[in-house]
C-alpha cells in the first residue's frame, strides 16, 4: 500500500518521494505551556508554497 501511495505522489506531483518527504518534514509544530496561566500556545511553521502546489496536484479530483 505504501509503495502505491509513493508512486502516486511521484507520478501526480512530478517529484521524487524523497524530496516530498524532506519538504513535508519542514512543517513542524510546537506547544508551549505558560506556567502562570496554564495556557497552552500552539505554534506551527508556514507550509512552503512548493509543498502546497504539490499537494494540490496530488489531491486534484479526476
């Protein structure tokens, strides 16, 4: 199943699976706890424009 998904990403996205995974790992999350107010703050890096374009190619309807 994973091989089929990887091939789909490579063919539809016109990008190698290694490059896709590297770009996907660039999107990270962080949670910080404010000890005074006990509030959790969530932070996320911006999704790169190239990754957004690749995801649009992959998820485009038939």
